[in-house]
């Protein structure tokens, strides 16, 4: 009896339902930041497509519900809440996380509407952010119970970021928003000291993404001396966490431009003053002028070529918006001649400024192409500029100058400033023609056409000297253009001499080459030149890939391989079969005995 009692007591101790023992629950682990970054980068947010990311979150939730058998009814929707007792698998935490991500991405999708969210859409946006905060808070509370310490910290930082984003969008409680962002940044900064290298990099990137929001909150509170130029530099950073911040900066700049637009009553161009009455036109012109200051200001030299091209694109968009508004006003002006004259003059002035900036942008493209003209390909397979591409760019510049000249000369009573600008266009056109002719000669030279290249170099030299004379005859000399034209004239003379000498050498060697080719002609030997591959010349140190600047295919091995002769089974033809007369064997066959009935019915 004592033995049985001991066994029963041991069974009660091992029984998980026993009252005297506590069950040890499993602690889940998940890398929240890595999961978030991977999902966002692979499903649309690399290009800012929040709608695609929201669809992915919905599809991911459907798959999780199905795999967990956690569906909400078949016919009628019956909500099933996720509580502490429900979380028996780490996938339940994934469900809560993707619910928060789906609500957040929906809010950001509304934020990125073309004209911005209206009052009704903004209410919906705030509601989706509140929903994201609710799910993020639930995710943090469940993670603090069901997961390890690292996952719990990451979930807490995620919830703090969501709450800070909501307050940031609401433009209120900046102290609380600052505390939330600082809390998230501190957690990620601490987690970035541990773990593998990939996790450390992700944590540092997250801290850098949160820093602009922290600084903006400090600016709103009054604890920071952040300037507008520094805000614009922050606006150049990339990352999904900065999209809301960029929208805030853009909205603030639009508001500032709208306030400044009240003071912009005239547009000055070449001594003319055109009234600007439409507020939309004022805002667009102010926006374009801000971009012009950025391109022509003291910090323009430090800007990269790619950044300048991006600014030019924004500038063109602003001026085109202004012209569209002006033309809409022209349609609705009716019979008011004075208003029409002012609008026509304003449209001409804005179009002329747009043409000048287009010429500057194309000159920047020419500068970039020239820097890549003589560059060899590196390991990154960077594209090398061909002379034909420069010819095409100079064609665009000539067309731009012609359009600008036609626009300026379209008026009747022109001022001296307009005449001076038209003469400048003519000088630029002559210089662009010389450059175009030079690079066209280069393309013919690379093709081996010496006569055409020599003639084009001579023509380019003549055009460059004419343009140089016109640029030197004006009072305000452009020293940079003059030096470029002098260098172009020297290059034309040097290249024409080279082409002349090369042509004479090729002409002298032509009979010798012809005789060699004739001597190798044979009526019997029709085989082409045998190409050696890497397998055939292993003992020779010769490249099988070819020069990096050529497009010759690599000669490693012949593919498809050549046919080889193999032994074949012999084919036997029986030629005597049809000539043999075989004996008749019918008499030797055994006769079958049949009965009476078989003979009747057989």
C-alpha cells in the first residue's frame, strides 16, 4: 500500500492540472524590426506604394487566420478577440502586428493623395492611425507576457512610434509625441549594441529615421534652433518612417508660400511688370523661384549633379503649373482686352524663363556626358558616353535656343533687354553648332570614315572661331564660354591633322593590304578563319574575354559543340530474297478430319 501511495503522489506532482504546481509557459521570440523592414521593402514601400503594402498585409492576415484555424465564423461574422490565453503560437502575435501595419499603411495611403487629404479624408486618416495605435499597444502588452525580453522591448518601441506618429499627425501634444519618439529611439539605440551585424545596422538606420521627427517636435516645443535649410536637408533623407515628416514639411512650406503669395503682385521679366492676380499662379511662381534660389545660391556648388537634375524637374513642374493656371484664366477672361494682354504677357514671360532653365538643365546633361566620354568602364559596368549621345544633346540645345528666340521675337515693340537676349541666343546657337559638329566628327572618326571626319573637324573649327569672335565683341564677356571655345578650336585643329595623317597612312598601306589579301585567295580553300577558344590555347597567356570597351563575345568553349563521327551498326540488305523460288508445301500439310455435322455447318 505504501508503494502505491508513493506512485500516486508522484503522478499528482507530474500532472500539469495539479493545484500545487505551476506550469512553465513557453517564451516566444521574433525580430520585430527585421520583420517590419523586410515586409515593407519587399512589398511596395521601397517605392512608396502604400496601397500595395496594405494589400499584402490583408493577404498575410488571411493566410495566418487560415493556418491557425482562427476564422471569424463561416456565414455570419463573429469576432474573436486575441487575449493572453489565445496566444499559444507566435503566429498570433504576427496577426496583431500585421493588423497594426495594415491600419498604418492605410493612413499613409490617404496622406499621399495627389491634392492631399480633405477634411473628411483627414478624419478617416486619424481614425486609421488610432486603430494602428490600438493594435500596436495590444501587440506590446501581449509581447511583454508571451515573449522574451528583446522581443518585448522591440514591441514597446514599435508601440511608442505608432503613438508618436498619431500625435505628430494631430498637431497636438508635442511633448508627449517627443517622449514617444525618444523612447523608441533609446530602445533601438540600446538594441543596436547587441546581436548580429545585420540587426545592428537595422537599429542604427531606425534611430536615424526617428531623429528628424524628434528634432521637429523640439522645434515645435521651442527647445531647438533648427533652421529651414536644415529641415530641407532632413527632407532629402529616405525611409518609410520619414514619409509623414516629409508631408508635414511640404504642408508647412505650402502654407508659408501661400502667406508670401499675398505680397507677390507682379512678375518682373526683362523690364516688364506683369500683374499676378490668381493665388494658384502666385504659389506656383513662388515655388519655382525658391528652386531657382537653391540652384543659383551660394550652396549650389556643393550640390551633386543628380540633386540638381531633381531640382530642375521640380522647377519645371512648378512653372508648368503656373502656365496652366494662366491659360485657364485666359479662357475665362472673356472680352476684357486689358486682362488678356496682361495674361498673354505673363504667359510669355513665364515661358521664356522656363526656356532659359531648360537650356541650363540640358547644359548640365552635356557636362555630365562629357565627363563620361573618355572614361573606361569600371567594375560597376558604368555606361560610357558615345559621341552620338552628345550630338543628340546638342540637337536638343539648338532646338531649345530656337524656341526661346522665336518666343522673344514674337512681340512688336521690343525693349533693348529683349533684343540683347535674342542676340545672346544667336551666339549660343553658334557655339552649340560648333560643339555638335565636333562630336559628329568624332563619331565619323570612330567609324573609320577619315574624309568625312576631316571635313567636319574643319567645319567645327570655322564655327568655333566665328562664335569666339562674337563672344569677344560684347561688353560683358563670358570668360568661361570663351575659354571653352578656344579649347574647342585647338582640339578641332589637332584632330583634323590626326585624321589627315591617318587617312594618308591608310591610303599608302591600302595597296599592300590588297596584295596580301589577293595572295591569300585560293579556289580550293574555302574554309574561314579558325577561331581559337580558351580550351585550345591553354598554354598561351591570352585573354578569351576581350577588351572591356568592346562587345565581343567571350570565347571560352564552343557552344553548341561540333558534331563528331561515331561508329554505326551495319545495315544488312537481303538482295537475293526476291529472286528465289520457294517449293509448294501444301501437300505436306496435315489434313484435318471433319465429321458429318462439321461438314454441314462448317
